[in-house]
DNA sequence: GCCAACGTTGGC
DNA sequence: GCCAACGTTGGC
C-alpha cells in the first residue's frame, strides 16, 4: 500500500496505531480493499513520490470493508458528488501499525533484485496505490529488511 | 519541474 | 461505443 509520506507516513501510523485507509479513488485499488483483503492480512507500507521511494514497514488489515466517509464530506478533497449513501462508490479498510523496518528497502533495491522482477509495483507504468504481493516476494523483502 | 503512462470524462 | 482531451501519479 502506497502513501506519500508528506501526507501520511509510517511514523504517522505508528503514532495513530490504526487508520482508515481513506482517499483511494481508483477502482482497481478499491477492489483490492473491498474484495481481496481480509482481516489479519499484512501489507507493506510504501513511501511514494518522495526523495527515496521505499518500503518502510508493515501494517495489518483490521476491519471489514466499509464506505469511505470522505466521499460524503463536501469539504474533503476526496468528496465524490456522484456517490450516495445508498450506493457508496468508495470502500476502505482500517489498518493497524505492525512494524517499522530497521532500514527502508528502497525502490532501487527492489529493481535491482532479480527475484523481485515480477512484482506488480515494479512493472512499467504501474500507478496503482494498492497491489498484491506474492508470498515468495514477501519473504525476500523481509530478508532484505532484516539485513 | 519534466514527462510517460494511464484512468476518466464527455462530446459525438 | 469511440476516442480526444484532460487530469493524476510518481519516478527521475
């Protein structure tokens, strides 16, 4: 799960403990939260659009999907006038802080690791803020993070 | 700040 | 339903 650290960083999640993952306005990313993520699932926390893009830690899914409240808030930048409470367009899940890596695993590092070449986040043109990670890739990245 | 990639919008 | 125009993402 990507987040721009100037908006919301792993340290913010550490302070907050839990956080609704609001503001996702891409249907594919929404579908991952709505249809694929289960309570207890772990996710890498990725800092995007920053000097050194990197995976910086881990969060955990702690809720069923439910409507993203910001879509109904006319003052929010995530307000969606086309969404209704009867048929909410945007769903989210709550995440909980699990750990911050001792060191960030940088995008450079991910790209230079031949065993990670299949990762969706590394594919050309990928812009999705939420992408699946295979068990195999997960283990490799955990190894890198512990070095 | 640039720009490639890609999603969305809306006219037709 | 096509597709040009436009907006956003995000690495560099």
